[in-house]
C-alpha cells in the first residue's frame, strides 16, 4: 500500500510498461493492447490514482473568462447579497490559475433590463456563464443563443428543463414546495385555511415561484392530509399600500386563514403587515435567511424559514465551469442542496455557519 499519492511512474513500474503507455491508457490517447490496458487500469484503481489536476491546469496555461448574470441585490431583495460571497470564495481558491470572472447584475423587477444585460455580454462572448434564470421566457431565449454560440452555462437558484444547461446547483424547487406544504399541514388545524402569497410583478413568468406553488399544493392533493381550503394571492409590488389593501381584502373575505406561505424571500413584508395591522397570530412560512426575515423569525411572527444556501450555489457553480473548461470534466447535472428548515430555536446555527 502506498503511503503517498500514486504517480504515473508507480503504475508503470508495477505494470512493467513505460510511463508513456500508462499515460495513453489513462487519458485515452492512442492504441494499447487490451490486456495491457486492463492491467494498467486495475493497478490504477488499486492505488486510488487520481491525476494531478493542479499541475495539469498550470501546464495548459489557457485562460478563461467567466461571467455571472444574477439579480442585483437591493433592500427588498437582499437574498442576492450572498451569491457574490460564494463567487469570491471560489475565485480565491483558483487565483493561481488564469481565470477571470466578471459579475453582471440586472434589475430583479425588470425583464427588459435582463434582456439588455444578456445582449450586452454576448458582444464579447465569455467562455462560460453562471445564470439565475429568473424570467422564464427571456431566459429560454437567452439560453438558446448560448447554445448556438456553444457557451456552457450553469444555473443557480432555479433551472429550466427546456434548455441545454451544463449543470444546476440549488434546491429541488418542487420538493422544497412540498416541504413547505408539510410544515403548513403541521401548523394548520382542520378548521383553518391556508393562503399562498406570491410577491412578483409578473408571476406567470417567475418559474421558481410557480414550481414552489405546485409542490406545495401537490402535498395536499389526492390525500386526506387536510380538509382546509388553499387560497392564492398574487401581489404585484412591495408598496405598503398595495400589500395592505390586497391582504386586508383576502383575509376579510376568508377569516379562517391562519397559515400564510410566502413563496419568495419577502416573507418579512407579510410579517410586517401582520404585526402592524393587529391581526391575530398567523403562521407564516417563507424563504431565505436575510436579516429582515430572521428578525421576524426571532420575534415568532415568522414560524419557519426555508434556507437555500445561496453562497454555496455560486461557489459550486464556478468550480463546475472551471473543471469543465479546463479538463472537459462533465459535472453532475443536477446538484441539489439540502432544504434547510430554520426556526427561532436553531437560527443561530445557520447564521453562524453560512
């Protein structure tokens, strides 16, 4: 048993062949007799041989230009503050390699801004892209252009099955909706109802929110898990007047609503409304460990937050593109991250470990 990392010369010595022959077999370069191939591969497995990726990458000296196209973080959209942290961590680990990454952001509420930024970045096409396909139709069109230009791209936050994406890193969107459904089922009595709240300008074009709703509703469909009714409220903006008027009306029309599922990261907006309007205690379930959500979680106004590990999404996305471009290594296509269920009792663990 070797106490150090096995090398090509070690495999060659044990197989009784030249280093060049071992190299041809392990990297599929040229013809080698079948029995010799089998012997070399068997020895390589026994020695747990792995190529020296660092040396190979430095040897190529080929530079790559990557681009991330993500929503710009804002006060009401603080979830996207964490993604650059993951990018920075990955790039610091790859600093000895000739790789560059440009971060481009678009307005979370503007489909036209996304289209403009996507068009601009293609004027000087990068070698790879990290993309949050927030707007469904515009993202599908953009990904079609990437396919034509043979530019690989990795999705974060959500994914579109209609595209030829290289990989996806993030939650299983549909299943996280089912998790939220299970939590709602635990919180809601048989004689109480549930409200699903989408806060988005154009909900039809927000793929990830719609998938969460489908997952949530599927948890209850075709079963006797709960007899409660489920209502949906689509709020087009975050203005207090809009939120108050629309939420007031649906809660007035359906006074049995006691649990509210907010499909995105803006559950603090509903929590703030509930807190300020004097409504009786509601069970609020939302997404993402942004400061305002955590504040209302600690107060007990939000009962559960589902975490998505945004910094881990972009960290792994950078690494996948680097491995693919440098070594032609196909990544795991669907890398689902754990669905974190955060409460007021365990929130400090998540805050201190992200």
